[in-house]
C-alpha cells in the first residue's frame, strides 16, 4: 500500500508526495523510485520514507520552501519518536543518491554522496499542515515496477525524438553550408575580371575562332 498526498501550498503547480505503508513498501520505493523523486526522512530516528516527485527539469534546488516544509512535517508526523520531539532534523536527497547494499536490513539505506544530502529543521508539529495534506490522502496499490518501466520507456522515446530532430537540424545545416559554398563559387566565377566579351577580341582572334 502506498499513500499519496497533494501539496497545493504553492499551487499552481501542485506537487505529489507519497510514502509506503511499511518498510517492505519502502524497499520497493527505493528500488523503483523515479529519478525525479526527492527522499525525506527524520535524521537518526525511525520515520516514514516520504518522496516528493518533482516536475521534469526541476532539481532539488528548485523546491519551494513551503513544499519542503510539507514533506518535513509529514515525516515528523509519521515518526514514533520524532512526532513527540521539537527541533528535529529532517534530511532529504535525490532518489539517485540513495545507497542500498545487500547487507542492509529491510528499509535501511545509505547515501552515495553525503554532500548531496540536505537538512531542514522542524521546530514543532504543525497540525494545520498535516491536516491539509491528510485531506488529500489517497491509498493505492500501484505496480511500482511497471510505473518505472513506463517512465523509462517514455524517456527513451523522448530522447530518440530529440536525437532525430538534432540529426535533422545538423543535416539541414550541412546542406545550407554546401549551398552557401556553391553560391560563393558561382559568384566568384561571375566577377567582371573573370569574364570576357567579343569586343575584347581582335579581328585575328575572331578569324581564328572560325578557322
């Protein structure tokens, strides 16, 4: 089971936030997450794994502050210890930075690059934020693997279209340069100093031409 929330605090646009029911769903989310996803978790405490799905072209630096707060409040509210504490740290990082090795327990992760891990402090629980998000809550049983495969297939098709368009533009540029070169050569041949007329020929020259 995966829970989906809608963050409309800066709408438009709205953002999709989601988290797994338990650590087993979290394993699938770690495995089949999207490159556009940002992972949130209470630092050094047990909590839900919350994911924010960015728009295409966005990076972690583009996330509006209120949306970060939405995600941070959600992980705090879904932490047995963290929900009772003030001034807790919430870490977040791109999905691609999550490190999962075979010797890790279910639901446990690390990071490939610690410099890509960001931290935000949550002073206290904001019920108005959590309640707003809970009003948008939906429970689903998605096929995470199928969704990821569909996303990757769509990206490959987009890349193929971009490559085809780039090749087309390159071919058009080659043809344009070729036409420009031919025009320059023709113009050079037609210059006055490279041309002659019958008026410049002597009588002897004309007679020679008819011999």
